[in-house]
C-alpha cells in the first residue's frame, strides 16, 4: 500500500490548496525500481563507511541512501541533538560539542577527530555548515579522506567573488560590468563608481546572505555604503575586502545545475528560477525558468560549463557567479 500527496481546493475558494493523502494499491512512481541506487552494481568498489557532517533531514536522507547501498554511516551531533532521529538512524554517532553550531557542526577540529576515531573513508557535508569550507576540504584531502563535494581549490577559487570574477572573465563568461579587483578606500570607491556609472552595488568579496552589500546612487552613498559594508563584512565573515559592480535593477536570479567529474567531463542540466526573494534570500525556486528560451538556456549552460572547467570543478553544483545576459 502506498500513500501519495494529492492537492484539492479549499472550501472557502482560495486559489491555494491543502494536502491530503490518497491510498493506492499500486506502486505508481514510488516503486523501488525508480531509485538509481537500488540498481547499483554490488560488485563495484564503494566506501565502507561515510561520516555525515550535518544534521536534521539532510542527514536522514544521506543515511537512507547509504543504507540502500550497504554503506555504514557515522552521524555527528551536538549535545542538544543526541536524541534526534538522524543520530539513531546512523550506525555510529559522535558528539562534537555543545549546542551552538560554532562549537559543534562548525567545529572543524572536533569533526576531523571524529573522522579519525571512526575510520570513515569519506565525509558528506550536506549543505550549509562546512559544505563550502576550503580549510575543511583541504584537511580531509591531507588525511586521504574523500570530501563528497568539490575539491578545495575549486571551493577557494569560486568562494571569493573578486577571484571568481577574474577567472570568469578569463573563461569568457559574461560578467556584470565592474571593477576587477579589490577596492581600496572610499576615495577609490567613489572614483570607480563614477567610471562604472550609477547606480552601483558595493559588496563583500566573501560571504553572502545579503550581508556586506549596499546600493549607491551617488558619491555620498558610495562613501557611506563602502564604510558600512566593509564594517559589516568584517564582523560577519572576518574579511572586509570590497568590490564594486554595476547595479542591475530588477534582475532575474537563475541558477544552472552542473555535473562534473575528475576526468575533465562537465555537463549542464536544467536551471532553477530563484528570482522571488526577500532581503536577498530566496523564497521559492522553480524549474524550469519561464524566462529563458532555448537559445538563452543553451548560452548560459555553456558558459557555466566553461567556468566549471576553468576551476577544475569535479562535483555536482549550481550557479557559480552572476552571469550577465540581456534579453530583448
């Protein structure tokens, strides 16, 4: 017996839906045959043990996939999460610190010790936390432990907006017009902004989430925005390097999905439309984007592949840098 989600209109006529469960006697699309890892070749070499450097539902899904593949799992957890479901699902569990994330799920030394003590052959970072941490990935490489994500060099190259724009320009990727380097002081910021043309966006080279960013419409706002953004970036990311680029009013935020391996192969998949945002944070993602036609989709995909190859990206990934296309 299978349960599937079904939508229906609400009684009061809203254009929304509520979710109910409908019982089916046939497997439909949830049959185990449809899962790729249920059809894996058991004769192929695979990891014996994987440590999941994450928590919650993402850890649960990774553990479930590993179980279907016959791979043992190690969960790390904070003191507050010791009764969580993902901890009980794993074959082994290691406490890496107290409740605050900075002292547990972001505690690199404690997690590396957990990798050593459990003899895990690979680490799956999930998303967030240490999934884009260059130091963590590099330390695992030194230990000959596989980081199930991009290599540390690719993370470092694309995690720095100043460096990634330089690489993108060399790879002939269309970038937003701006200054190709670090902006040194409010006077230089004002000069560069005048050369680019107002309005401009002042932003931190590292980090994200809308922090360390200001829009400036004139010289006064550039100087003030530079000072505030630099201070905010220092406090949030420990890195106050700033860049300036043209502010694009009402842009589309579209992410390209990529698959790359360690043999120089790279392909682009479908895109995700992420333009509905609040305070520079995505609210909803849709696929495919209704904004793209086949020609623009192909052009963006090919440039994303070009950039991935330029940094020797070797994993599954998405949008690396703001690509600048104009659609008439």
